[in-house]
C-alpha cells in the first residue's frame, strides 16, 4: 500500500471521532437571551422553501408577532434559514422534491403553520440569514395544559433552560410535578427583565 492510500485510510478512520465530538452544549435562558438579536412570541403563518437571491436553498418562515421582547420587529416577521427540510434537487427553475444535492436543515421539528413559539434568534448575517440560537434551542414551544395553564417547553425540556441560572425568579417557574414545562407568563416576565438589565 502506497503512502497516499494510507493517508486517505487514516483520515476516513478519523471521521467518526470528529462527528462524535460535535455535540450541542445546552444553553440556559440567560445565554439564549444574551446571544439573541431578536426575541419574540409568534404564531407561524407560513413556511416556504425556495432559492434566495443568491441561489441558496433556504426556508422562509413568517410569524405573526404576538409579543415583542427584544430587537426591531415588524407585525409579520419573516426569517430566512439556511437549508430545507426535505431532500431536494437544485434546478434552473428552483427546488424539486427529488433526491438531494441541497443542504438540509438539522431542526428537530418542522416549522408548522398555526404553532405558537418563543423565538430567540441570532442577529441576521450579511446574507440575511438567521436561525434560533444554539442549533434550535432558541425555539421554545408554547402549549396549553388540560387545566388551561399556558406553558413553555424548550428543546431539551425546562431543566436545561434553568440550569446554572442566576435568576431566582426562573427557578420558581417550574410546575409542581412537571419538570419539562415552565409557566409562560412568569417565563416571559423573567426574560424581559434580563433584556432590560
């Protein structure tokens, strides 16, 4: 075996080590708030995958802003996220549903019309791209429990949102017997206080 194939073999054997080392570090709400350029409560109105003006495959998600918390926000806020949700082929006319040559998003859950969420978004790049802070951790689901209580839940549950938090208010927001959800109004109040410090 020559020297060149041996180097290729060694590099290929290292790939699993590199992939295994790329873990997501859970962020608490203070870090999400500090890193976000925009924070708002919104209801998803539209999800569209297309090519942008630079011929990049992107997802446009439009939210009706229900509550402004941080940043310059419009009533309808459209965010542009790099990649698409399904395997697609780039053609001269746009995207098709065939097997992929286009980058796919790594979202845990798809964006859904009608869903209410709290978004902590990175500031827009020079290409107009943004995404939830922390590889999706800055996208929190809002739901209503059977008892009518409105709650918020993070990608990894509430325990990571509160982990190592210096805010005593946040620590009181967990619902008794429910380690995964936080009371919505109290959570929003605490985030607003962090923004206004």
